[in-house]
């Protein structure tokens, strides 16, 4: 994965000072610096026709990137933006740039308003149906609960759980969390939330161990989930951790103690490639796209 470098140096290296020299046609991928696993995956595809830039959106480095692209967009074929915290203003600025160059603009992981997507016929969103992701996770949890794979440790027939989350969780995490709790209740598991803990308050592995000892399950809805799970050892024979992860490989699939709702980065890239291909071939109805397409959004399925 490329290291995040000062934006002025990044732009100097990438755009050669916004020079007007003729360049090859290329697709631009802009990744939020916080999406570390995605950055590493996308970097592996970089070449002269597929350029990847890591940007700190919270520091508004996107504005500097856009300013340089406005001066020199020679060869720019498409823009794909991966960011969970994209503001409406940042999204609108990217749409205006794409519109001025008559190229597709694709947003992923961001909660983009319908108004912004509808403002340009080549603006599209790629997302996951987090309600459905929560539903299939809750269904699996229900099976595990009834089959004693999630252990009723105090034998009171109540699923007692704690939640670890981020103070400023992205909208998709919040939607998954709320939907998961609703679906657990819908499927008839008597449940009791013992406490909600902010991820920044988890100082050590002992904090996770304490939560596990006091609950049948710990639901982790946090970007820090991978670090927590990697360092923990299962105490019993059942599932103890329930979480969601975005990656290019399901690293928790072989951990019996973890129930992971997996959203595959590879499918996001495949969908983006298909969108760009369809737009450039003037197939605006996306007849050849192998993903559900509803109201300018392509939906990637999650698996558990």
C-alpha cells in the first residue's frame, strides 16, 4: 500500500505539475486514506491506464486534487471515489468535474443524495444493501442460537450482548447495526444489550476479554474490528464475536468463533469496471451489468 504523502508532493508526482503534456487514457480511482485494506487492494492494479490516489478527505485534500484535475484532465476516462465520509459538497464537486469532461463518476461506500446522482446522467453509486446484510447475519445468528453454537452461558434463554462501535461511525455501519438489532428481535431471539462501548475506549485485549466473559456475544461494528479479532483467543466452543468487514478476502472465514458478514472489495471493482465499460459503449441501460441496479445504485451482496 502506498504511504500517504503530502498532497502537494502527491499531485506533483501524479500530474507532473498539471502539465499539458499528452498522457495515456486512464481511469482514476480516489481512495479515502482511512480505507486501508481497500487502498492496498486497489494499488495492486495501478498502471498508466489505471491510476490510484490515496486522499485524506477529512483534511480536504480532495479539493487540491480537484483543482489540479480542473487544470489538466487530459486522458481522464472515468473517476471512481471510495470514501465513507464524503460530504455532499465534495460529491457535488466531483460530479461537476466529471460532467465538464463528459465522463462517468462512480461513488462507493458514500451516502450520496439522490439529488446529486440525478444531477448527471453518468453519476452512479455502488453500495451494499445493509438491511439485507443484517438480515442474513441475524438469520445465521438465529440458527446458531437454536443449535447452541452461540452458547447460552448463563442458561437464562436470553442472548446478552455488548456492542463495540465508533463514535462517528459511517452511515453504512450505523444502518447495519440498527438493522441487525431489529432483525435479531424479528427472528425471535430474546436479547439484552448489556452496554455499548466506543472503540477508542478499548485500550487492551483484556477489555475485549472482559466483555466476552460478561456476555454471550460481542457485536463489533467498527473499523477496528480486524485488530480486535486478530488479537483475541476464543474461550469456548461457540461463536463469540459477530462483526462486519470490507476486504478483498474473508480472513475470518476459518475462525469458528467469529460470525463475519463479508462485503467483498473485488465485487466493488468488478461492478465499477462494468459500469465504465457500459457507459463508454453507450449502453446506458446497463444491460450487461451482472449486479442489481436500482435508482442509479449498483448493489453488492454481502455473505456470511
